[in-house]
C-alpha cells in the first residue's frame, strides 16, 4: 500500500462500477450519463486500467485524440480526468498539522521528512513506529498521532486542520471514516472545533458524506490489493 492508490490495480470497468455508487459532486454527475457505453468504448480499444487511461487523457492533445478513437466526448473525458485526480492527493507539509509540536517538526525536517507522504512511508508498518520514535527522539504517542493524520489526509476533501479535528473526535483511520455515519462524524467534528477553532468553514452533512464516500473508495481499492 502506497500513499496514493496504484492506478494500475484499478481495472477500468471496476472504476465504472465505483462511479455508479459514488456520491459525485454536482459538476461531475455528467459522468453518469452514458456511463457504461463510454467506459466500454474505452475498454474496447485496449484500455485496461486507470493508469493507462490517465496517460491517454493527460494533456489536451492526447485527450482529443483519445476522444476521436473512442467516441467519448472531450468534455466527458475532461471531467473524468478531474474526478480521477481525486484518487491521488498531494502530500501536505507536516508543519501544517495543528497541534504537532515545533520540536517534532524540527526533528522531522532534520531527517528530511517534510510531508505527510514522507511520514506515511516510514510509519505505514505500525511495527516501525516504536523504532522510529527511539531513533528520532519523538514520543511514541505523538508519532502514532502524526501517522494517523498523514493517513487521513489521503482522503479527498480532508486537509490538515480537518484531519486533526476528525482525529481528536475519535476517528483515527480510513476504515473508521468509511464506516462512519455522516451525522455522527459531523457532530464529533463540530464538538472539537467549538473549542479548538481549527477551521472557520461551516460544514454540513453533504460535505461529510462526500468525505465518507472518498474514504470508502480508498478502502475498497486497498482491501482488494
């Protein structure tokens, strides 16, 4: 398991099925129009997985050629490219997580561990946390917390402040979020944010359901690897 899901391991027709179940953003619901026809057209010209699809629509010129080959409209492919991009979240700086001590950030920077991906990579195996804690002089508890936070920001829609709020609200893993109820997760986040004021945005159940759906996608992909 890597920081981002391996697009080579997602068959294109499986992703079609995932889109059917997903609570898409309003601007991306066009993907449900002629969904099966469009995806089978792409499969019929030899596109097996999302990695291959990504290459074929990675630029305007390639996307245009691909649209002509498959008969799938360019606008559809453009939106599909944006939606696929949500599977690959950009790493965030460790210093952006509220509550992580300045001393810990300094130690990590000294080890060239600057981002959520860097920390995720060395703590993906829980057995490595105690060793890393001892080697770097960071308390085990703080490193475990940071490991969880770096995992949570892999979810589309979750930034460092929201990840910290979710964690302090008792949801510490992708699997816990994927199985959460939107009302309960939102309630726990609001309870934390009232006191900590980690963010100013006003979140609703639809926002939280979007996060739960995004976590479910990661969980579905990674549990089948």
